C-alpha cells in the first residue's frame, strides 16, 4: 500500500516538487510531471491577493488534469484571510491545500506569514485549525525546524499540527534564520517521523540533489517521501533518476544536449501557451542558464537567448546548440 495524504494514494515513496516562487508554474510543473514527479505544488499564493482577486494571485490557481495530484499553496498572516483564501482555492479543485509556514523571505516572514509564524506557535495552530475546518480537501503544511537555533520546536509543533487536522507535513531541515545556507539538519526531520505519536506522512526537504542522498535519508530517517526544490530547476530529470536508482541501484544515463534542448523548447512552448508570447518569452529567460549549466563556452548563446524576444530566433539558437555542443 502506498503513502496516503487523506484518502489519496501518492505512491510508495513519493517525490514531491517543492513550491517555488517564480519557478513552479504550470510550464515547469508539466516538465517535472513528465519526468517522474509524483506530487506537484503551485507557487505560493498570497491569501490577501486571492481575496482582492489580484490577477497575479488568481492566475496561480490554474491547474490542469495531467498535473494531478496537485496542491495549491497559500500564505498569509491573517487567520480570516487564510480561511477565505482556502474557500477560493477549493473551487479550483486541487487534491490538497498546502499552508506555507516556511518561506524565509523578509517581506513575507517579517509580516508574520510564511516562516514568520514560527515565532507564534499558538497562532500557527489556530490558523491551521481554521483552514482545516474551512474545507473538505486534505490540508498539508510545509514548514521549517524553527525560527532560529534556540527555537527548534518542530517535534512538538508537528504533533500539534497533526492534532489540528493536517494530513501530511513537509519539513525543510533549516531554521528561518539559516535561509538556504549551511547544511539541512535531517536528524530533526527523522525525530518527527519516528515519534510514535505521529501517524501522518512526513516528507523531508533540504539539500536533496542526488539519488544517493535520497537513498540515505530514506534508509536513515524513514521519511515517507522527499520534496525536491532547487535541484529540479533546469533538471526535471532528477525525479526519474532517483526512481531508477532506488529501484536498481544504478544511475540512468545523464541527459544529453539533445535532451536538454528538447526540454528547454518544451518549457518555452508551454510558457508561451500559458502566458502569451511576450510574457512567456520574458519569464523563460531565467531558465536558459539552468538547462545548460556546466557547458563550456555557452555564454555567447546565453546572451543571444536572453536578449531575444522572438520565439523563432530562440528556437533557431536552440537548434544550433543541439548541433554545436
């Protein structure tokens, strides 16, 4: 029997795509799904933006059948707004609603949203209860170990969130203060997983960038699955690479230049389909370097690609790259 979030089976050892601002949009999610991601999450969506019907927020509610199971992730600091946002998200019909209690970015955390709520655990629990009560969809949470070194209360916090009714918990193995620096501490994620009082799935997140690392945390800490963020940027193949390695103990062949070009083209095509040509091309510019990371003498091509606003020209450059490298 696979791991279940509520009554939804997400596989034996699910690989989850982390919600990443300005990255985890439908074009990127499509690629990750195609290459083996089991559970996807949207970019985080502002509860205040949803209530005001702000276009930037409502556009992030776009989800497609091929992406399922998918969670919509929301953040905010006002309990009432979060409850109203939950009701709006429910209409978009995701499999899960995920609460962001982990975003460390100043403009979010300093308002008491994202990881900022780690300074006020009673409010975190109260907000979670309100959200769980506002919807029939399973609610999940993504959070961190604590605000700083002295407040790593995640073992107790996990119990309280479970009592509040959440159906799964993803833990990033750093504090808010660490941001993305230093090494993720998986030992505390393991403590949560191995706490006999916990019975919901626990997913670990942080520094998952190789199949070997996944096998290590799976065996060592017994987590129910892993969530992958930065390592999937420009590298959607990582999901299938991990699955292959866990199954066989062997590595899949690395993606060729042709594979990279094909993925980049597909990403660009989806991006234009979703956002229109001007925005689709503009937002794709941040991804080119990632697809061709580590390729020597790529700089000239990168400059041409990021300065071009023509789909045809970019396609032509990509065809040249496929032949050239």
